[in-house]
C-alpha cells in the first residue's frame, strides 16, 4: 500500500460518528479498558520523545493521560511479564518464570480478584499463559489470535481447537497452510483490514458498544510490534522517520558486560539473518518495519477509542496502555528482549482516569508493572482485594505524591547453562544495579548515561551507591521470599 493511501485510510477510521445514548451514568461502577502490546519500546510515541512515528491515536491518548516516564516490567520476556500484569505477583511467586508455562488455576487474575458478577469481562488477543484459545481465569468473552501453542495445551484440552482469528480468516476466504494454521508470517502479509490488530479492533469495538449499559472489563493484547518484523506498512516510514537507535551496535565500556549477553547478542541476530544485521542498511530496514508495525497497532487503537467514545462511556472508563516488555532494535547490537538494558526492560505506560478529574501529568519516578493490579483494584473501588499481592497501589502518584522506593526486576534463566539468573534495582535517583547469580554485574548512572554506555559496576566512586542498592535488593528478596544468591562483587 502506498503511504498516501494508508494515511487516508487511517483518517477514515479515526472519524467518529454521533455518540450513542448510553443507559449508564457517570459515577456508576467504572469500566476498564486495558490495552497492551508485545515488545514495544517507550520511544515509539511522542510522549517519550518520538515525534516521527505515525501513531496519532497513541499520541492523542498520551496527551490525555498520566504518562509514567520510567515504567519497568517484572521480567523482560513474554510469559513471566504477562503473569505479573494479570496477577500482581512476581514470576517466581506465580511459577511463570519461563516462557510457555501455564498460569496455575489457583492464581487469581484481575477479574477474579475484583469478584464482581455485575461486570462483563473480556480478553482479546495474545495470552501466552497456557491453553491459549480457551476462556479462563475470570474472562467470559475470549477472542484468541495465536495458533502456535497447541503443544503447550493442558492434557484435557482439544489440540485441534483453533483461534478465533483462524475462524475469521476462514470466513474471509483464506486457506490455511499444510500445518492447518495461519502462521504469523502469513498473517502479517495480509491487507491491513485482515491483520490481527484490525481483527482485534473490530471485536473490541463490538464488545464495548454491546456492553455499554453495564460495567465491563476488557483486556486487548496485540501481538505487534513483535516479530516477524514485517507488514504491509514496511515503507510507511522513511529512514529519517524511523532512525536506528543512537546506541545502535555500540557496546558498553567500563566493567565487563554479563557473559551471557554476548551469547544472546549472537543468537538473537542469527534468528534474523534475512535482515543482514551485520550492515547499517539491515538495521535501518528492520527499524522502518518496526515503525510500520507500531502504526498498524495504532490504527486499531484509534478504532477502539472511537468505539469507547461512541458508547458514551469514555468519561466512566479507566484506560491503560502498556507493553509486556521492550525491544532492543539494534541498541548495543542486540535485537528482541531478555536483557536488563533500558530498551528491553522499560515500557510505555499511560493511564487515563477521567472520572477522577485526573489531569494529564507526567510521573518521573520509576514504577513497576507489579503495582498495576493493586492500582486498578483501588481505582475500581476494591482496594482490599489487593491484600496478599506483591505490589502496592500507585494511586497516590496520580495525586502528585512521591516516595523514595526503588523498583525491582528479576530474570529467571531460560534453559540450563545458557543464561544467568539476575535481580535488578532502579532507584528514583536514576541508578540501576543488576546483580547476577554467576555472572558479571552492571551499574549505570541513567541521568548522566541514559544510553547505558559505561558499566560502572565496582567503580570506587559509586561504591556507596552500589552497596545501598545491593542491600535494597537483598531486603526486597526477603519480603518476596526469593532465595537466589547473587554475586555482589566483580
């Protein structure tokens, strides 16, 4: 598709009709629209410094929201991060420490914790927490988009069951391949209106409009801009509009980088040989494609927000936007995620709460995904339901209050011998300490070195900072029953 025709199509999707008359009034139980992506860096929208990506819906939402400038995941890879977003527990607590681990039936998610039968609940999109295509964990309506996880189904599940998106493509006349499924590579090659984001936008909009007379809770989880890094919008952005990161192909200096990061750098690049990431042109190409995927999500987000406005319930709806982890996209010579560098561990986090009279603002202190469930339960009038969770409500931050508590991250090794377990602390003052079980540590001064180009682990000038953060990690470990022994010296 040509750029002009794509932009024209976006404009058509964003035009809202007359607002429908809703039967519910402001002050009734609030709705929740939780929108999240897979593998989205913060610097993909204007609120985080990017004014060239074509993401008007994201930018407009950010302009109306509380923008958390330094939001971190609990573990920078899919299943563990998702488990925390939904349960309010650390991966080592809920058992989802690696990818493709099924969330335990007894682990309660947000709708189960809310425990309010008056709510209509829905989950749409990628799940990646086991039994992918089957409704579960308190979500009544279920629209699935992924068919690559059958081998991880529970024994009692039907392995021939296909996703809702599979059925949609059949209805549009498409034929699956020899595997009997529509793979990710096939799905991203389709016209925009038949892609997963557009399908989810249609289903989410229907849910919102149909349930406008009752309280509802809806999670919409896009696969994009996760790989495969390609779509019909590959050429929507020029090289100047989707530049490679400033620290592309630049390795850290100072103290040694963790040894397994080098192995990850090599293996992740080998997984994307077609982009020729040993060349500048290769990095430019993959960054342009990545930007196109962000725009593909944006048109879907715009349509969902259009439906929310049309439903008459926008003023009574909490809207959250975030991602399950970031994307290196060339920073430090890496692609994908799974490391503690900012590009992998930080994510966008927007929160719009209009019924509180919440003004748009920016929260500069670091925050964690572990606090999302307690915060949402608080905003929805059920703060006591968060008792026993690992996080705490961040509603006080919406009121402009602050504190000096650091945020923590964990890494649980994915396979024996290839990686090293790690724990991380990020302080409000802007220091980040990464301690590994059996590998080199990292210490960065993010104020002076936001691109993390100098590892100051063991630097005598920051000895007190390192000692303090190491002690805070140990203290946090005690509170969350984490028995990992970490290497605190070079």
